[in-house]
């Protein structure tokens, strides 16, 4: 049983395209996250989503938008892809929000390559 | 300057050695997390702590809130411990990561 799953695992696309990455968790958690890991392996939080409250990292371009159809899913939409968007994107979930501690469970990651 | 600093950046050890990885942070936190990223890329949460010490198998994590410092210890290290260990701190709704410590344990 996969706790946090992401699709696709790999995504190769051209600059300017719009793409989505899907994330699903079957842990019954209330909070979900998106993280970006750059080429230097540095991780950065992009969004957290809890009970319809979206917390955005102010450094994230507005071309990135999370969409949550229900509590178990948090998809990441990216418009007008740029070369600098190439990275590994991780989805995660936690029972409690970060402000309360929030032990994280990570998905396997999606490697996005923009050509 | 990063809110979370880790040392060392790279560490090579012989199998069986006792290993310590350090993490210092500059902000007030709600919790500190230690994560392990496997060579294949997957990330696993090892510990979440806000005070004191936690132990899981051969891994021990400690935190000193006053000094804003945490350590991750691995006893009797094994080649399967080879991974990147990442310290992260939660502050409100933000989450800050260290740059990671790449550990290689040689048989």
C-alpha cells in the first residue's frame, strides 16, 4: 500500500507548456504539501494546504498553483514552464499542520525536465 | 544565510563507526525534523522532535532548544545507512531545510 503517491514519476516537456503533477495520500491526513528539490539537492517548501487553507511560500511564482479536489489529493499545476522549473517535485502529507509539528510522509517524487 | 545549517556536508565512515551529524538553526521553531533521502531519491522522515531525545533502533536524535542545535547519531553504522540526511525546522506554516549531509559507510 503506497501511502503518498505521485504521478507521473518522470515528466519531460517543452518550455511554455502547461503541465500537472498529481498527488494522492491514503493516510487520512489533513495537511498536504508540495516541495521542490533543485539540481543542488536543496529542498524548499512551495505550498501547504490544510482544511482548504492554502499557505504559499512567497518565493513561488504564480505560474504554480495547487488544486485540491478533496482532502486526499493535492495536484500541482504549472503554467508556461521555464527551464528553471526543472527539478524534482515532492508531495508530502501530515496529520497535523506544520505549526503543530507535522511529521511528514513523502511521495516518491516527480522529476520534471523542461527542454 | 540559510536558516538551517548542517555539518559536515560530506562524511565517509567505516562500517561500525559511531556517526554524528549536526544541525544548527537561527529561528524559533515548533519542531525539528530529521529526514533521510535514499540514493534512489525517496525521502523518509526519521524523527520529529521539539525537546530532549528520541531513539529508534540505531538512530538517536537530540535537540537543545536553548542552543538552537540538534544532533543525529548513528551507532554501529552500516553500508545501508549511506544516504543524505537532512535537518528541517518548522516555524509557523513555514518549513526550512538544511543543505543535507551526504553519508557514505564503507564496508
